[in-house]
């Protein structure tokens, strides 16, 4: 699963530690999600979406979707 | 940058907390091992050994539960996967030791503890390497 975490975080000038604090997880977890080595659980995905004020679909994209179409 | 350093400090503090919890338990494990190493024991010595082993097992469970509660879902997943790798290694090693025991090459009761200790080492090294590489 792809995601726009790094892009959204950079737009707000947050470090991985900032985002981790806001989501209540470790920085390693944020790093692993950003580098697509780990797919978050649904509750964590909702928390991340809440932190960015977006919906889950706007942040996490399935592998099959063409980024140009989303 | 400052925040990142702060985050690293938090991670180091968490690791230190596990060490502070775990170190007495490891010492207790060695004590239990030492108490059980004498093959000719009196009933009182055996009672001490069994008591120390029971306390060690309970303390180990307590440390693990605390560590899992402190961890987030990603770190919990890494720990569980590392435990699975270690568990599989211990199973294979015990199977090999059992075959060697039946062939008369080694005595199973002599290699059981080293195999368990090796399994714990594999668990911790695997978990540590995985979290280090994902920084």
C-alpha cells in the first residue's frame, strides 16, 4: 500500500518525531509506514487521517491504483 | 532536528527501562540455573531451586507484558516476529539435540539450557537489528 505521509508531513514542516508524537506511536513506526515497509492498522490509519485532517483514502492508496487517477 | 534528538532520547529511555526491568530477571535466571546445577541436592535445595525458577518465569512474563504494553503496534509486530524466529530456532535445535542424544553424541539435558539461552539471544538480536535498520 502506498501513502502520501512524507508529502503531507513535509507540507506542514513536521519531523517524523512530531508526527509520531501526534499519533502516539514511535518514530520507527512512522518511518516504516513512510517507506512502505509497514501497513498501519485501521485505528492507526484513522488517527493519522485525523492528524492531517484528511480521509484515509486521501492518504493511503492501494497498489493497484494509478496515482494520476486518484 | 531538536525534536528528532528528543525522539531518540525517548527511544533510548524506553530501551533503558526494558534493561532496568530485564536485568534483575536475567540475574534471577542465572541464580535459578546455578541452584539447579548440582545433581545431588537435598529436598531444601530442590525447594529453593523450584521457587527461584517459578519466580524467574513469573518475572519474565511480567517484563514481557510490560514491554508489550509500552510498545506501539509496529514495535509489537517486530517483537512478535522476532519471537517467532527464535521459537522456530529453538524447536529445530531441540530436535537436532534429541536426534544427537538418541545417537549418543550429546546428552539432551546438558544442551537444553544453552539452546534456550541461544533462543533468547536470537530473539533479542533479531528485534534489535530490525528496529536499528528501520530508523
